[in-house]
C-alpha cells in the first residue's frame, strides 16, 4: 500500500531540513545495497549523508522528521533511520542502469520505507511501484513533488527514476520500525552484532 502526504513539513521545518543538503558532507555510493557491484556506476550512483543521528534538540533534523511523521500519520515509530541523498543526472547518464528499470525491495528488518522529495515536481523524478520484482512495468507511479512524503511496506517492489528530470535530485529516504515483533528481531540482531565484536 502506498501512502502519500503532501506539504509534509511546515515551511520553517522544511527550510531547516533543506539546510542538510547544503551543510552536511556527502559520500559517493550507490543504491540498492542488495545489488553486488564492483563499481558504483553498475548500480544507481548517488551521494549520501551519514544517517541523521538522534538528538534531543527540537530543531535537529531527526526530531523534526519524527515529530512531523507522528503528527501526519498518528504512527509512533520505534526505530527511525533517515539520511539525505543526492542523485546527479550527469552521473546517472553514465551508469549501466540509465533508462532501465530495476525493481527491488528494501531491508526486511524495517516495516516501512519512504522518501521526502525536496526539489522536483515531476513524474520522472518519482517512485515506481510494482506487483513483483520481475515486472517490466509499474502498477503505480508516485510523482515527485516538493515537500511530498511517500511511504510503503519495505517488501513492496519499487524502483527509482533512471531518467530523472532535474540535474540533481534531492530526497530524504527513511526506514521505520513500527511493529513490536519487528522491533524484537531488530534488538536481537543488534545484540548479535555487538556480541560478535
């Protein structure tokens, strides 16, 4: 199921969140990490910030996202992972994935995944949803719109635009745990990783 929230952030919070794209350092990477590639140009080349850390301050990007999501959805996430991502058209045109669809699912250790769009108003910069990862055509396309939030089950096959309209696409991906059983599995996996060190 696809959920869409237009005018997600209020104007002041949108301004504060947009500063993340200007002020934070970004590193070269690719999406989706479930693909094994030897070069980022074999995947979906992008630039990402580090995960936005939890902070107590009401004007921290983490708290702004969390309070807005709770207010707009009446859901209270148990775990939030979010970051900022930039996709440069000049790099995308050189990638193997350019103008090719590659549906994928997100990390099953989370219940929901989604995006907030920051700088585009085009169906070409949106997100495509499929019935299965082997489908050639999407069943739904959620167009991008500045300050639009979309979210869906992490196991919903989807793809990212490979023929984007803007020179640099700015989005805020997020991943949420909202169910107790998912949270228990998350804690067990985290404990295993810590014990393994």
